[in-house]
C-alpha cells in the first residue's frame, strides 16, 4: 500500500501492513506482527543489492522526523554512497577499537583489578602501584606488542627514583596481571621478566634497626629545608607511633579524637579498626585542621605520596651531616625500619609481652586472639609514652 506517510495513517496501520511513501521514494513504514512500527529507507546500492536502512521506531521518532532522515539517506544514495555499508563499517571499526583498548596494558590492568584485586586487604597498595608506576609508562601499549625491554625499562626507572624494593613490588603486580590475562587469552604470551636477585643487605633488611647515633642523624636531618614538607613530620610520627608508612601518610583529621587516633578497618592491613594513643611528643607533629588529610601533598588536596624523592633528599642531608661530623656513612635504611626500631626501643624501655605487639597492630596469637577482646588502651599509651621518653633521651645524648 502506498500514500503519504503521516501520523494518522501510521496509527491506522494493522499488524503486517507496510506503507510506501509516494513523495520520498524508498521511504517505508511497516507494522510488524508484534505491533512494533518501524520506519526505514529502502534502496539499491551500486551492486544493485536491495538494502534496508533503519530510521527508527514509531514513538521514539515521529513520522515527520523519519521523513527528514529518509530524505538525507536518499541524498546519500544519489551521491553514490551506501549508508548501510558505511554504518556496518563504522560499527566494525568501533568494535575493533574497543577490542584494541581492552587488549592494552591499561585494559588488562583494569580487568585484573576488578576481578582479582578488589576486596583484598592490599587492594589500595596494588592499585596505587599500578596507577602510579605502570599505567603512565605502559598503559597505552597493546599487550601483543609488549616487549620484555619495555617492562625492564619501566622497572629500571622505578628502581632509580623509588628504590629496588618498590621496583620488585611493581614487577610482582605486573607479572600477576599479565599471567592472569594469559590464562584467558590463547594468543597472548607475556614477556618473561625474572625477579631481580636481592643483595646481601636486602636479604637481611627485615632485621634492620637504627642504632642510637643513626637515629640522631635521621632526626637532625629532618630539620633541613632541603627535605620537602610534610615528609619530616611523617617520619617523626612513624617513629613515635610505630605504625606503617601508608597508615601515617593517609592519616585523616576525622580519625583523630583528642589524643586518640583510630585507623579505620577499610585501610588497615588486618581489616579491623586500630586505635593508636597519641602522646604529646607525637601530637606536636600532627597539624589538625578539621577533616581531610593531615599530611597533604604540595597541591594541598591529597595525602603526601612523593616518598621516593623525599627519602632521597633526606638521605642526602644525612650523608652530608655525617661526613661533616666525621661519622661513617649511614647504611641503607627504609622507612619500615623505623617501625622495627620503635618496637625495639619499647622493649629497651621495659615494654614486654604482647603490649608492644598490640601497639604495632599485630594480632594476639592463638586462642587469646579470639577471646581476649580488651583494647589495652592504657597499656598501649604507657608503652608509647616510654617510647617517646626513650627517643628523647637518645636525642639528648647527642647534644
């Protein structure tokens, strides 16, 4: 049936009927047995093949809007174009682009994090390492073009700027993500990057405790303007509380209540709230101004994170001051060594048994860890007060 396609005539169509417009050749509307009314443009391409270009469904567009689209398609055909073929080609290109994006290092990391990392206690640390070190350097690279040298070059840069330990951690995360993808992709073979052999000092690094003279050197260097703020205060609070680097660096004003700091379970390693009594010695390095990060980045919005460059600056000052004082160079040390040093100093001050471990947030062993739910707040505060007194005494000896 033919005639001008109007709303009235379209509304009058019965199921199975088709109306051919008598003004715009090829403009068609049909009512399917399901009751759906579809507008289209029928034409023949350069190979005399019949084509149907869908224009839209009645209700989502009007008869007049469909007519405008039909005229546009008629003009394209008159110009020698094939609207359907072009649309199919565009869709194929979009699918190809989407697949290519999915198969970049960025795409694989995103899928890996969503499927495997989220929900882990270490999720925040893993995501930060991938976002900060890997994506900017390798993110846009197709996994099928990824070379061993690409990964190694990235690791060399991380090692130079942030140290060998961070480089090893980044490698571990990258290998896990690429191996995860290889298990799901028959065409992908991840580049084989072998872990770096650790030096003797690194193998024994988990036992490193700063001696008194080393502690004095570190504390003295923290006063230098060459060490960027707020890194010096982070280091001081690390030593005076015995907590982990990221826990201190991400301290938020909302977590502090008077002289108590509660690290929320969401970002604490063992997944429970951890209460840390704050001594006067620690509080003097904590600037509380409402909610938000206590130790802010230079931009003033996010928690401080430039540990690699700040630690390098601090080590440089320490080296200069010890050389000037006629002291031997300070052996390699890490911020985590301060946590071990704090625990050792508490023991020196007479803090024995489980209290020192509770200050550090370690879980009580065995049945006690299940049934002993006492918070030991007073005992932990006493331990940290003794730690502060011991540190003060050590620093005073160097005067």
